[in-house]
């Protein structure tokens, strides 16, 4: 690991250049002051060529072992490879003396996540989890409304991450093999559960229904979770690839008012289209017609409630916080223990759906 000064960029090795690595991590790392994308690890020649074209001067390694051999030249390793590799790669990076960012889910089980957290603490190294949806525009806006008391005491939180993808795309994310950690519960579910816990605190009870609906599918593609929080809030969370008519992204009901928001944060679409933070156009800003509405007793679909300007989405804030944490200037933005709490809920949901029971936590 290099010795960085406030003026020396922290050099980052990125493991994996598929969807997560190429669309999310590499562009955000490159756009962050104080970070530089030093090396991309991929064994795929086409992806290697893509990385060199998109980031001239970046080094390409065929194996993560090349990063461990050069640990003294790097300041951070980002694991953006398939889910089943997250634990062994994070473990190897930490043992090589390197701080680590791991894409969600950090592991297949909460126990594995806590073991990694203990190893990082023992080594005195940062271990952070890329829960980028904490910086979605709608979630930032809702978090501010809850903090300001605009809804009164929240009673029910409905969160939907729904898609209409009736045909399978293939790949490990849709595999039913347990070791792949595929399916929507661990993919999109990692986001909606994390957001619920950030907003309303620990879960004490979980009920879930999980289905495999598409012909030829192996992994869950339509799942519902009902989570009861210790403070009494009930979260109803939906993740689906089979939703022909999309519901509201958020519907949050409080004792005084409710907030309803349709549509997804624009940042993923912008990144997929090749746009980058720091360009001429404002980042993460959505048009007024997509703003959520706050009110009571009226439907937002008929113009009821007051429009609430959406705060801009801010994925760059995650890596800015990682850079600050590495320099000792701020906290870890998402800890492995927070990710473990999310995995507690996901594991409980999987058991609930399999056995048809409600699962108590704690």
C-alpha cells in the first residue's frame, strides 16, 4: 500500500469489468478528486480493450493475484466481480494489506460479512460496501422529509424496485445455483432492505413471498418482503422483473401526510449512456414532472398533494467519502456490519419464503 499525502491521488485497483465495474465503479472512481483508476482486472480480452479505450493509460491485469503482488503500489481495491467471488477476493485483498470496497451483496451470509469485518478491524483497514442507492435522488429526498418530520411519525414504508423483463437475459445473476448468490432477493433486495434499515432502524420480524415466474428461470424474479422494525414501522418491499405495470418507487405513509414518488433515479441510465459526473450537464437532476408529491387524503395521480423537488442523485458522494475515510478525514460511508444487518433480513426472507413462516430476528 502506498503512502498517500493530501496531494497524492489514491491509486485504485478494480477487480471486474462487467456491468458493475464498467458502468458504475470505473466512471465514479475516475470522476472522484483524490482517486485515480490505476488497474483494471479482467480475463476477458474484449473488456480489457474496452477499459483501455475508456480510460487511456489504465493498466490491465489478467488476475487479481497481480494486484496482491503489487499491493505496495495501490491504496484501494474495489471488488466488482460476480457475487460468489466477493468474499474470497475481499479476504485476499485485506490479507495483502489493502483497503477494500465490495459491491453489494458483500457476501452470501451475514456470518461471512461479519468475519470480513473482523478481519478488516484486525488489520486496521477500511472495508466498505457499495450501497449506491443510498445516494439515489428519491431516497435522499425521502430521507430529508423523514428527518424534517414532514410526514409525522411514519407508519408504513412501501418501496418498489420493479422492472418489466419477461425474457431471461442469462448469466450468473439468473442462476439458481446457490453458490452464485443470484436472484432478485440478493440483487435488488440488497438495495431496498438497506434503504429501509437506514431510514427506520433494525428489523425484528420478516415475512416474505418469493416466486420464480418466467419460463426457464431458475432464481427468484418476483419477491415481496414485509419487515417490522423495532420502532414499529412496517416496511413493505417489492423486487420484481415481471411487473407489467410499474407501481410507485416509494409510497410512505405517516400520521400527518404521505409521500408518493414514481420513476427511478436517473444516474444509472446516465452512466449506461456514457455520461459522466462533472460534465456540463447537472448530475442526477430529474425533470419537475417526476417529482414526488406530499399530501394527505388526495391521489397524486390526479394532481393531489404538493410537489416536492427531488434532491439531485449523488453517486459520486460515495467514493468521495471513501477517499476521505482513507485519508482519515471522515467515516466509512457504508460499513460491513451495516451490510451484515441487511443480510440478516435477506436470509430471514429466504427462510420465510421457503418455509412459509414469519421469522423473528434478534
